[in-house]
C-alpha cells in the first residue's frame, strides 16, 4: 500500500498536462508549469530553471532515501518466487 501511495504521490507531484490545459491563472501554476514557463521563452534563464528542477526533485529524492528499503521490497514482493 505504501508503494502505491508513493507512486501516486510522484505522479501527482510531477503532473504537467492537466494543469497546463485547465489552469488559466499564472498564480495557480504547479511547480512543473513554473519551470516550463522559464523555458518557454526564447531566452531562458537557465540558472533559475536548474534551481527550480533541483527544488522539484528534492522531496522525491529525500523520500526515496528515507524509504528505499520499503520501496524496493514493495516493488519486488510479487515478482520473487519463494
């Protein structure tokens, strides 16, 4: 159950298409849309883009390192024959 919840969290955290289609206000943008807004211009400020990508990845990396044992055991529990 934890693994399914974690995979769902990552999918929602990285959601891009639905907010891109349905959000009209720039103040409601998700983090990934904010990063996309920096790269959508002709001249992108790559320092801000890479800082945004780092901020977006930090929670996922921290969660992975905290729960890596549970994640691996959850993903391999049905695939290993005992």
